[in-house]
């Protein structure tokens, strides 16, 4: 479950960079910090409603496609985002990145925000202690954790934490199936 959140978070950051025409940087370099926005309860509920529809559209995109987004895909994403109250897909993505970023700092056991650095350190310790994963998979996950640590910054909007914690169970519900 937590791995999926991390992969989603890293994927959203990389997708945002690609959408803005920026070249994604390797994990060894400093990752771009999340551009924090103040979330409203309405944005969180819109995100919860829109995510399944937008995920279904994105599931049709071939994995590993580095080409410029198909104009028809972007039209579909923008139209669907508008149906759920967002101005366009980019505004949905901004809300999604901020939600997932806060989720990454929530301890899954206590459901309290303890910070991205603390959660990541605990997950790396657990990963390194495990023997089940092949070395390549461990390296891939450690790279993802490294990127997460590099982009961790203090929370600018405490209200975001309260909102994400309030909706925590709904936000991770799709992950519970993993």
C-alpha cells in the first residue's frame, strides 16, 4: 500500500514536470520540491470524485511513454476534470500532488502526520531489513525514497494536513486492495 503511494507521488511529480515541458531529473540530483497550495475541503472531495474517472483515462496510456501527450488525451483529461469542478487537468494534478505529498507524511498505523522524513526513514529501515525483495527492486524503491526525502519541505499550510487526515481512509481506500 505505502509503495503504491510513493510510486504515485513520484509519478505525479514526474508527470507534472513532463506536462510543463521540463526534463525529469534523475533521482541522484535534487528533486523539485512540491509547489504547495492551500487545499480546501471542496478540492479534496472533488479530487476523491474525479480520481477514478481520470485514472481510467490514464490507464489507457501505454506505460513508459515519454512522447508529448496526445492532444485527444489532454482534451479528454481536461473535460473530465472540468466535470468534477476543476478548471482543467493541471489544476486537478496540482491538488493531487499536494494530497499525495501530505499522505506520504502520515504514519499509516496511527493515522497522524509525522512528516515525510520520519515516515521515509522508517520505511527505508523496514525495506533494508527485509530479505524477500530482489536487489534491483530494493534499489528502485530506495531511489524513490531518496527522491521523496530530497523533495520534503516543511508544510506551509497546516490546514492541508488536517484535511488530508480527515479524509485519510477515503484517500487510501483504492490502495487497500493492493
